[in-house]
C-alpha cells in the first residue's frame, strides 16, 4: 500500500491533492472501524477475542 501511495500521483502538481484525499479516506475508514468495534461489537479497541 505504501508503494501504491508513493506512486499514485499522475503529475507533480497533483501530489498534495492525492495525499490529502488518501489521508481523508484512511481517516474516514479508521473512524468507521472504531465506531463499529466500540458501538456495534461492544468491545475495547485492543481487547483480544477469546471465543472458541
């Protein structure tokens, strides 16, 4: 994923916009994941899953 992000810009002028959008998407996905684990699954973020 780092390799793709490093080579994702089609031109040098668009590099800042590409990285900004990449950060926004990754941040949004992270917030959705945190919400899902905390509110829907009712578990801690770094709590191990002890199901058998």
